[in-house]
C-alpha cells in the first residue's frame, strides 16, 4: 500500500462483479472537463463516493468541486421547476392542444 493511502472497506462497496476490487484510496489528479482546471480527486472524497454514496468503483470524478456544485444546483433548479409546472393549474384549452389529428 502506498504511503498516505486509506484502506478500502470492500463490504461497503456497491456490488461490482470485478476481479480487481480497490484495496486502497489515494489522491488522483485530474482535469475538469467543464472548465479545464486541474483538480485532485482526494482519497477522502473517493471513500465517501464509493463507500457511502455507493458509486461504482470504476467511476471517476471528471469535474472539479465548483463545477460539480454548479451541476448539482442546475439539476436541483430543474427538479424544482418541473414540480412547479406539475402543480400548476392546467390551461382551460389544454385538451384541445393535446388532441391528436
């Protein structure tokens, strides 16, 4: 095991049917696909993703933390907007516009 690495707990991983499970987590450098900034996928973040959130063990972070936060906020706003649209009163002539020809 490399110095400074964190031991992986296989019992907490999502089932992955692989012959090569992760034995440890170590910091992995990357480049954000959104803003092209260099970032580090930290060993603590990997443990959280793979053991707590149950991501597949071969999933890699492809965005930096600020860009991931922006994506989460955009998705949250979209869900909120769709909930508002589903709850609104339908237009009086909506049946006409949905009629098939």
